[in-house]
C-alpha cells in the first residue's frame, strides 16, 4: 500500500498528497530516536535542498509564510519600504509584507502564463521599492531575464515550483533568496513546512537567528518558526521521490493537452521546465459554471486561487488578474491519479465543454 490516506468516496479530489510507507518509516525512526524538534535531520534536509537548487545555503522554517516573513526581516525591509507582489496570488505574500510593516504594491500578471508581468512591475517601481516577490505560479517559472533587468532585489517564491527550471536553470537559483512551501498539497510535502535558500551567508545566518528564540545572550524579537526533525525526515523521502512526482505530473499534463486541444479551451503554456503544480486552463466562460458541471460527473475542479489580492484590498486596475480569477479552471493533475481516473477527468471535462461551449 503506497498511499495511506485512502479516499473512499468515488469523487476525484482536486489535490492530494502522495505519501506512504517510506515516509511513515522515516517518521517512526525520528520518533524512536527521542529527538523530535529541529536537529540533525533538519540540517540534512537543508543541505539536500540547497544542493538540488545549486545555492550555497538553506534555512528550513515552519511554513512558506514564515520563510517569506523571515526573508523580508533579514533583508531589513520594514515600514516605509515598498515590496512589489502580483495581484493574482494567494494572500500569504500580502501577509508576509504586512507582517514586517512594509507597503505591498500590486502588479498585474501575464494573461498566458499567469506570472507577474515585468512591464507592469516596471510601472510600479518607486524610490522606495526594496524588493520584488516573484512566484513561479502553478509550477511555471517566471521570466527571470526580464525581471532581473529591472534591477530590484528578487525573492523567488518557489512554493508551487520545487524542481522547476527556467531555461535549464533551477527555479530558486536566480533571486537574492528563494522560498519554498511544503504544505500538504504542494508538489512535495512535510505536512506544513518551508525553507529559504540563498548564496548570501549573512542572509541565512540572520534567518537562522530569527527563527528560534531560546539560549540567546541578547534580547530582540525572535520567532518560533522552526521545522521539526519529524517533518524533515518526511521531506527527505519526498525529495527522493520528487523526480518521479514531476514526471508523473508532466505525463498527465501531456495526456490532457492532447485531449483538451480538441475542445477549444486555452491550454496551459507548455514549457519543458514546467512541473504542473496545477493544470490550469483558460476559459471563455466563468469557471464557476464548469466547477458545478464537472462535480456532477464526479470530478472536483477548482479556481486555482481562492481570491486575488486586489479583490481582498478592494483595488481596481488589475484586469488580467480579474479575468484570470473569473475564467481559469484548475483540473486535477497530482501523481496519485490512476490512468482510469485521468480518463474519467478527461471525459468529465470534455462532456462539460460540449454542454457549456454550445450554450
Ligand atoms: C502555499 C504558498 C505560499 C505559502 O506557503 P505556506 O506554507 O502555506 O505558508 C506562498 N506562496 C505561494 C505561491 C504559495 O502557493
């Protein structure tokens, strides 16, 4: 039995971790060792990740949000500073910027890739801009060449793109720092968890100082943002399996591409470095209708993003994000899907398209 969390209902879930006996064994070893908190296994997980990304240092954290928060703090970003983030992304980025008291500045995204639009970023830079947080959304790397030319320090957000590549170079190797998330439904998981990588020794030292509060000679506000050895042991297993996870995601995506090309919906950009955290299609009609129609056929599709940031903040002027939120649909693509299930998904989406496009 590979997968512990058995899904008894017949409905195909939108996302699901691939985790099982190997991870259970690794976690059991940590429990038996009697050393559960941040320790030697976290160190090994950090070393493995930095080696994979090709960056000198790494610091593991309790979540992706904590990784972003600590990175901003370690870059000495705070009140009066501006940080540019995309409007079409989850609210974790907004939280991180607000945690340090800096001012979030939103930029719109590219209609094909859904990644932050370098031209729109350029229009929003000021003398106070201190950093740009660049997510590689849905597993597709952003245009790092154009973004790097803007001359602003970049924090890559690889929460959805561990193992992805931009022109053959690992996502996470371009920015001043890069953050990862290992939340349950991400490409690889530790339940909850996060990590920062950087070539800057000073940056990683500051993050390691800030992530724990005990045994210190001086006092300043520090956090409890550590990863545990229990999580890291699971993470090391997941990291070993990551190449297979990615191959499976890409294979499902190729199969969907072949079938969905026939039904006239906008396919996700096919880039060799893409890892398909999400398989997101562009529709001509509201995603809401599709979601309701496919669930009746036993498939859970979803908006790939709960709510874009400009909507939370009540801001106008983000037409591409607005349209992406209305009309994009995320179709199940995770490695635990069986061939039978992917056929079922194809049938459900194709049938829905015939009904809705004709409408
Ligand atoms: C999930 C996610 C985060 C936050 O990670 P958590 O581990 O949930 O805190 C940040 N950015 C992006 C793009 C994400 O997808």
